[in-house]
C-alpha cells in the first residue's frame, strides 16, 4: 500500500532501525553517571549531538534533544519570550505556523502578552517587507516556519531573518518539514525539528538556541540537557535519529530532485484528469516531496476513505475531515478552497509506478464521491425566463461542506445573469469555499452578510452575482 503521508510521519529509515537496535545494547545506561556503561551512553549521546548540530549548522553546545518536535517548539518559543520579558511582550508569528507555535501564542496571549499574526498570499507565503513592518518596538520574538507543513510553500526565512537582525529581534524557525530535505536557512536564532519527519524514530525532537540569545527554560530545571529539557534522555532513539538524519542528508541531493519531479507530475496531471480542482501552494518555492490540491463538490472524509480503500494513505486539511468542522487555519489564511482537500507527501523511495497508480485511481474516486453527493454533472440546468424572479436564497443551514457549494452550483442557473444568489450557511468552511468557487467558475463574489437579513436565526449569507457564461 503506497504511503503518501510523510509530512505527518515518515517511515522509519533503515539506518535508523540499525542504529536503534545497536544502541539498545550499548546506550541503555544513565549518561550522567561516571561508571563504564554510563560513559558509553554519554559518548553515544555526544556523538549524536555533534551529528545533529552539523546538520542544523550550530555548535554542539547550542543544541539539546527533546521528547518531541512539539516540545522543542514549546520550550523554544516560551523560553525566548521569558528570557526577553524586559524587552517587551509582543510576539510576531506568520498566520500559517504549525499549531504548536500557535498554541504557544495562545498561552502567551492568555498571560497578558500581545500576538501579531502576519498574513500570507494565496500561495501561502509571507511578504518579507510586511513581516519586517510588524517588528515594532517591544517585540520579544518572531516566528517563521522554514516551509509549510500543509501546502509545502517555502518561506523567505533569510530575508525575514535579516529584518529581524536589523530590528534586534530573535527569530524562531520551525524546521520540522525541511530539515534533512533542504539546506537550513541562514539567520535563525532558535530552531526546532522533529526526528519522525525525516525518518527517525518518533519521540525525539531537537531545539537549538544560538549563543547570546536570552532564553529561560519554562519548565523546572534539572541536570539533563543543559537544564533546558528535564527528564532522562532516550539515548537509543536519539542515536537512531542522528544516524538517520545524516543518511537522509547524504541522499537529499538526488532523492529530493527525484521526488520533486514526481510531485511536479502530480501538480500538472491532477487538474488535467479531475475537473474543478485547485492546486494550492507555491509551484516553484516548495518542499520537494509535498503537493496539496482541493476538489470542488467533494466531502473530504469520504474522499480520504475511498482513497484508503484504493490503497493510498493521504492526509487532508479539509473541514469535513475534522471534528471541529472548521477548515485548516493554513487554507483559511491563504483564502483558498478547503473542501475535498488532499495532501500528498511522498516518502523516500516512492516510485513512478506508485504515482501513476494514484493518478489512475484518483479521477474515479472523486467522480464517485461527487455522484454520491449529487454534485453538478456539467449539464446545463434550467434557464430563467425574462419574467421570473431573479433573486434566489439557498438555505443550507445545518448542512456541512461541501453541500453549500453543491447547492449553489446546481441552482445558480435558475436566476438571470446579473442577479444575486444568497447562500445561507452556518458551516465555517463556506466562508472560504463560496469565494473560491466563484473564482474557479467565473462568478462574482459580493461578500458576506448576516443570515438574519434573510430571515434566518443563525449563520451567514454569502452573496454571489451570476455572470453570463
């Protein structure tokens, strides 16, 4: 079964497996002890730290290992904010950061701090000049990911880092998706990553803090990991993580080029094979292994389930696959279609045959899901006569993605060109999907009004003017 969700967790690299088994025999003892077994574990831990520091581009004494990439983020962001409390309480983040960064922002804001989110364009990229303008007096820390975990867009970290340096603000970089696959961008002050993203074992992360950056550990201190990460180090897993990071970096030049070509094939072929699809993310400045696209008139959960039945493991940022019933914050910030969203992220070793089989299966799967939901077939609907009422109100309250857009597509021909259709919906995804549908289908989106204006007791009304085809 082809596994196409490496952005969530990559399969364990063979080198990691070998190193883990060996280290279980050699690195089980307490590396803080002076007896022989402890010294052996300490030597393995120090060698792993040297390897990871070389990959990150820092000194070994600037890097610590954490129980996860998420905790690395938490310790880095909250520790830097605590260390620079006297400077100010402003935190600047991009609107598409990983949830671990945004959760830190929520904690900071709840404790009285200020958070400023910098928006992105439709490709998911921040504007370095806009980011620089947000670095006002009192900014304690700025956060910008190296590349986006949902759409693959690579951020202009070096340009933002230069602006941060000029403003005297440290920059935290979440490099979870790029470390081992792409060169580490220059100029960062703090950096975190997660081993299971590059093929290491789960349960290992890293945090690097440059010398001179004020950092106060937010958790109680002990003698472990320079006082920044309390608790016993998992030396065998750390050794396996470092060994696989070295192996992945050695393969990166050739494997990244190969995977990038396969991703480009998916980016090009999917819109040709499946009608009404929006491929999202930057087509050029992107991760080599990741591509995301959204399909109109498709329920995300049904799509992922059918692809799983066909033998493909993929992920989604669609609201219809989430218990919260809200679209991914990344897709929302980009203002792109969220319904029927599919994220394909290829692990090392993915073959052309795997990709071709996926492209062969996808059209039929999408078509089947659309038929189940009564999506438009492409056949002309009823056309209004000159004497018919032009305005049309579609009540889709209580119905979830993608039903509001399906109703709109099926019934917009009931009004004359120039007339307005109001779609009533209490589904958060409609705020993204109705404008996205208008852009894809050449209709005019007029904006949002309270549904109460149309006699409803909840939700919003999304107004669309029909443009003659």
